[in-house]
């Protein structure tokens, strides 16, 4: 049976020759020309002054929080509806994550969700942009400035996303990206921190490399990390950047086909306010209230179509469990399903996913789900 996977990276450009070049020249660790090339190409694309490559998107967040000196005693407001790394890195710094609910249409945060949570201990807001949607960055930037807070953007999923013409990640003091295999561009594992602040960029580079003094070898000026990216990963990333515009074109076309084909269905897409130009990372919809999501996913799977549920809310996880109800996030978490969205999908693949999804929705009302699952 043919498989329609949720994600497959397109590595058909210069990825192979550039990796072979690393092997031939023996520059396989974190020194070598591709690191600088990749960082510059990335900074140019998102229009940030600085880009610092690291070994994944999780440590990109950790490094950003450390470079901004956020830690014990500090409260950081973060959406509960996010991938867990956003929250875990706050906790790992010894700071306290304070959970915000999200908007029911954009599945992201803005001023109204964040401002009531600000206390005298609040030091920062972490804006997370999920699936191709975006937080209201104009509102959050203005709020952070007015209340003297830092803004950090977890833009792991937001490559190719612009708010009022400015790329995600460059509205905050720092923005972070992930290059895991299912992201818009991949380096296998990898991440990036971007900033327009030269002093901050220097500190990010210092902490990334064990905080080793720039000229005095083995002298470490503070507590640092080894979060460096390898030249091999950067070579893949640089090759991916050469084709980013094409990849985004295809991803936007795929998303628009899904929207057209599922227009008549009772599914809810993440909304795209007029300020957004989306990179359309992963097409994700909310299923109707009365449909059993797990049964729908099982049904798709029977036809070789891979799908994913939306994230669980962080405030429900054992390590963060709180009594508070954050109902909009809980609903999105309960009803959401991500559909195959990679650039190698054909138009026929998308048509098939939409047809199978439509029939699965019809076959999987909540009350029948147990019977279908165990049939
Ligand atoms: C919103 C968000 N934050 C952080 C990360 C962590 O990135 P990585 O998997 O590269 O560590 C991801 C990746 O899946 C993500 O989607």
C-alpha cells in the first residue's frame, strides 16, 4: 500500500555534494565554512542582523533564555498550547512558566491573553507560533515595551511566516528556529537563534561554545554549553536555504489546496489574519465536536495516510499540572489533527487525503468510535 507520510524532507538539491565536501575536506565538526554560510543565508532571509546556529531547536530556546539572563525568581508567560520544549526550557533555567490560554481562531497568544498574567515577577513573554499560524506580534511587542519585558519568539515552526511584512523571530529580543527532519528546512537535527542585538549575539556565541574566552584557550569566563552545530548539518542547511523560496511556494500551494477541498466540510482551519503571510508548515484542522479524533486517525492510517494529533496542553503534563482551566487551548488540543504537508506531496495525494478524511469524519461519530476501533 502506498504511504502518504506526514512529513518527508526534500533533499534533492546540493545537500549531497555539500556533505561530501565536508567529508572530503574532513571539516565534520563545528568548524568549517558551511556554518558561517548557513548563518548568513538564514539571517538574510529572515532579515535579522545576527544568526547563531545550534544543534537543535530545544537548546536554541535554552541558549536564548540563558543569554538573556532569565532564571530563578523570574516568571515567563508562555502559551499552554505548545510543543513541550518551549515550557521545559523555561523550567530548566529555573524560571517559572506561567500559562496563557490561546485565541480560539489563531491558536496563539496576543495582548489580551498575556496582560492579565503579568505580575511584579514577570520578566518575559515567550510567543510561540504554531503550525504556520502566528501570535499577534505587533500587540506583544508593544506590550513588552510598555511593561519593560523581554519578548522571546519560539519560531521553530514559523520559517517563512511574516507578520506585517516582518519575519517571525525578529520581533523579539531573540527568536529561535528548529531544523528537525519535519521542519520547513532541515539539517537532520539543528536550530538557530536570531537577534538584532550585537552584544546579545556575541553572548549567544560565547555560551554556545562553553563560554570559552575568545583568545585564551581553556579559560571559561562563565558557565556555558556545547550547543554548536556541526559543519555537516550546516552544509545540509545551506543547501536547503538555496531552495527555501521554492519549498515555501509548494507548501503554500498545498495549504491552499487543502482549504479549497475541505471548504464544504465541517472542519475548522487555523485562521490567518490579514497581517500574516504564512509559511504553512503543517496543515492542521479542528474536527467537528461530535467526531472521535482517534478513530479518524485510525481510519486514515488504514489507507496509509499518516496524521498527528495536536499537542497536549502543558498545564496538564505531570510536571506542570495546575488546577487552572484554559478552555480554548484544551479544546484545540482535543479536536486538532495535522495532515500530510510536505513539499513532495502531489496534488493527487492531497485530493486523496481530503476524500479519506471526509469519509472518516462521516464514519466516526463519538458514540460509534469504540465499535469501529475494536471491529
Ligand atoms: C514549537 C516548537 N518549539 C521547540 C521545538 C524543539 O525543536 P527541536 O525538536 O529541534 O529540539 C519544536 C520542534 O519540534 C517546536 O515545534
